[in-house]
C-alpha cells in the first residue's frame, strides 16, 4: 500500500526526472512567467510545454494562475522540501562514508 507522502514523493521525483521540466522549474524560480515565455526557448510545441506544466502542477511544484488571456506560472518551492527531506537521510550516509574514506587516506599518508 502506498501512503500519501510516498505518492507525493514519487510524483515529485517523476516530475524532476525530465530535463525540460527541471529547466522550466529553474526558469520560474527567478520570477513568474507566462506559458508563452516558458515555451519560447524550447523547440517543442506549446502543447508539449503544456504537458510538462501539467506534470509539474500535479506534483505541486508550480502554481498556474489565469490573468486575462494569459496563464502565469510560478514556482512552489515549498513542495521541494519533501524531496529535500528524503534526500537528507542519504546525505548523512554519504557524509559518513566520505569522512571514513578521508580518514583512511590520511592514515595511508603517515
């Protein structure tokens, strides 16, 4: 059985697995942008960019808002906290492992 926090984490990592979606997140991290502004640097259709935005939105990584005839997209950085918390467990593991490796090499020098 998959609980809601696992499903949320899966959704976030799925969204982050694509380089175009990661690039879109980076682009909207500086300031909110219209869908047209987001699509401009990519050699894909507006429909393809819209599909990427739907994946990011379903992972709660972005917010879309309609303003007149435009859709404005902004980053929801708080949603990345879930992934960061999961990764921090492994950061502790790697820090311990790298510290042990450093200690080993320092012992070899003596």
